[in-house]
C-alpha cells in the first residue's frame, strides 16, 4: 500500500467561487463523452484537500443542475477579459 508521506502535497489550483469548465478526462480523437457538454460551466462549491494525493473539487454545473466531485486536472479556470465586454 502506498504511504502518503511518499507523495508531494498538492495545493489547490481553484478556490470556492471560481468559475470553471470541464476540459475532459483524457483526450481521445475517437471518442466523445455524451454528457461532456452538460459540464461546460460550473462553480466550485468546496475544496477537499489532498484526497487521492491531490485536491478534489465539488462543482455545481449550471446546465444540468448537478453537483459532482472532480479532480483539478479535469478543470480549467474560466477567465474573461474586460475588453470582451467593452
């Protein structure tokens, strides 16, 4: 069994209230997840530090109204530039 002391601690990349998008599991040009469009934009509701040796984020997804737990590797921060709105 792995000893948690053998692994580095990962600090969270996202904070509660961050707007994120689901970027997928692992890229495969031959496969599309049917529900991946349902997870386009979400809001980080909770950060669980160092679960599975990295943070796990509880995210509320706007399109389908669901809450899921997602690894940070599968998320990207949504950043909008002010010039997009001027």
